[in-house]
C-alpha cells in the first residue's frame, strides 16, 4: 500500500477477518482462528474476542495507534452485531464498514448494512465476498486513501453497487 497505510480488521468471532485478510493479500491458505494480534504486510488481524468483550477494548485502542484505517466487519449471515452504536467515532482513524459473507445463501446484506450504519455514522460501506472476490479491490483502494474526502471521491468515482458512502 502506498504511503505507509495500514488497516486493522475488527469484528466478531467468525465474522471472516482472517479469511478476508488472506483474500486481500492473495494468500491461498485456510483461515484459522486468530488467537492474538497478527500482522501481515499492511493488515492487522485481530481476535474476535477483542471486540466481543469490552474488557479487551484497550487492546483494540492501543493497536489502533499503529494503523491508518479500521475495517469494521459485519457478517451478513449473523443478524446481531457486537459493535455499540457509534463505535467507530471512538477511534481517530478512517473507518471502513465491510459486509462479509455476502455470497452465502442465508446472507442478509441489507441488515448487515443497517448494522454497520449504526457503527459508522459517516464513511464507506463495502459489500464483500472473500470467496468470489467481490469488493476486495475496492477495500484496497479505500485503504490507499489518506483522508475521508479522498475516500468519498474514490467511492463516487467508481460508482458500483457493492460500495456506498454514508
């Protein structure tokens, strides 16, 4: 990624953080349960426990100091969210909402977007699939942006259905 951008992925256990990490990096390995922070190139993969248990929020906050972007993952097959409303506003980092598992038979993409809108009051939301590759290029493009204005212009410039800006 250009100019030292780095993204941290946060989401519930099983939301697809490690699978998305592997897909974004072109790694052809099976995702395994993340037990601790894992640094890969421009991505920091976090354990789901860090976001599911408020006692671990300090770990997320400390790790956020090392990144430029935070990707908030919402599994489209899980109707509940673990993020408190406005959670992204607690970090002085560029937020990106990512709907994962959008290709699953039981996916409810609209509900996942609704959940992410509660977490990210302002910013992009991408519908993605680590299996089909939908949204991966756009996630990389957003992480290359250095400001919210750049991200908004990027989204407006590509104008595809899998990405919205709220």
